[in-house]
């Protein structure tokens, strides 16, 4: 009897492989100490210059918990990559800004992301890329709907059933 293939498991394994490859690519490029997730946040902030982006925006954009975002952004601030600046309209809100060093680094990361995407989608047609994204977003919607059905997101390591 053939072993069943579970999409969740396949996605989890693929995610780990992609993360390891991305982190080795970041290290190879001389960005030692910068994690793949931090690189994505830098790129995100660089793509939204002048916009008010706070920790909550990072949490929602990357689907991470408050604790994870707080730790990552704290590490980035300590490394001199970001600044947390009070908003003019609300002193409690701390907007994230890239330092000059991080802006230069984000340019290098953007180039690396383009090259990395080319590796991930080698041999894909444009139609296959669109279809893959459509299916992944559909899965994400299913996960979001399942999480919302009990009023809270599943915690890391928590089983859904």
C-alpha cells in the first residue's frame, strides 16, 4: 500500500529547504549574521519608503507572532539596521525606518531575491508561476478560514485537530 502524500507535510519540508538555501545564499553574499527573515523585512521596508510601517504591519505581512516580530526587530535595531521612530500623530506608535547601511544592504538583497526566485521557478512558464501562486494563495485562504473559525490562530507546534 502506498504511503499517503500530505500537502501540509510537503509544504513544510519545502519551506525548510527553501529557508536553508536562502540563508546559505545570504551568507555566501557576505551578509553574515542576517537571517533570511530579516532580509525579507529589509526588502519589505525598502519597497515602502516613506510609508508608516510598524511592528504590527510586519507581523501581518509575514504571518508571524508578536513575540517573533519583537525579537527579530530588536535584533535588527541592535545591529544598526532599523530605527524605531515615534509617529507624529501617535507617540505610542513606533514606525520602522531603515538606516543608510540597511538601505545599501537591501539593494543587494533585492538582487539576491530576484536570483533566488529564478532558481525556485527554473523551467516554469509564466502560466505555471501564476497557477502555483493561485493555488498557494488558495491554501493560505483555507488556513486563514480554519484559524478564524475558532477565533484564534493556531500557535506554533499546536495541532489543529
